[in-house]
C-alpha cells in the first residue's frame, strides 16, 4: 500500500490512462477523487474501485467551465484540508488540420482544455498541495510538443505550452515539499490515439495499465525529481 491515506485527484478519470491510474492508485491505498465530464462513466470506474476494496469520490465536471474548476480547491479543502497527488491527465486532440484552415472554436477549445484548464488547476490546487507533507503533481504531455508535425499544430502548441507552464511551476515550488513533473505516455491504446491513427491495431500498442506503475512512482513521497519530463518506454 504505497499510497495509503493519500488523497489523489485524477482528471480525465473515466477512461483510458486516467481510469487505469485511478484503479492502480486505489489498489495502492489512495482515496481517489475522480474528475470527468460524464457521470455514467465515472460510476463505472467507481464500481471497479469498490470491487478492488478502494474508495473514490466522483466529481462530474467539464474542465472547459472555468468557474467550476476554480471552485475545486475550496471544495477539496472543506473535506480534506489538503491534496497529496494531482494527476492532470485530461486532454483533447482537436482537429488534425493545416493551421491556415483551423477554426477559431477548435483552436480555443483545444487550448482551453489542454492548457488553460491545467493553469486553473494549478491555481486552485497549489494551496492544497502545499498543505500536504509531500504534494506531487503529474501532468500528461505528448511527444507532439517537440515533433511538431504537419497538421498537428493546435495540439502540438497546446502541449508545448503545457510543458512551459509546468516547468515554470516547478521552479516556483522548488523550495517547498511539492514536486511536479511531466509524463509523456508515447503511443498507448486509447480512444484519442484511435482517433488520430484510425488504421492502427490497438493490440500492437502498450495498454493504459502498462503505464500505471510509472504514475505510482511519480506520486510517491520519496520522489525528489522536479520539473522533469518522463517518457514512458514500452
């Protein structure tokens, strides 16, 4: 039980990587706070966690709704007075299209979820992470932040900006007990991956559960690394 009595908030917890991390954290003894848009999908994860003997709190929330995200910190404070682990996993792919053809609303929505929502999470949860004896934050990035391929502009820009955001935050909390790092999962069999590469056989890819151990290690109190990007290697 490496995460016994830790409070862990996971965004995008209803499927894919978020769901796998939620299950593994619960198995390691954490109380998981699961955040996603759809209540039904969250309830399915809750059932899985209860079956493992774990405990979850469900937060149906759209990360595009800034005021609701801003209220998250105060709500968690009322219940637990602290947050030990943040896994900022939720993200959207956005359209794979030439930058010159990208629509305003697609650009806005991709930046809103992949960048602005994560800044809002930092702002509302930073006081709670600092109240933990060893606050740990993990932000999910992508190789697209560095490869910058044709037609991936909106997504690549959102992830490159996320990496800059997280590294600035890492510098700001360097002298506190909080540690924050980035995790690049690489190709994983998720719904987002299937949308980007529809011809690919998901059975040939790492599965979300394969990554869960790395997420556990980045959440441990003894971890001292800060501001690093970890690439998952299959």
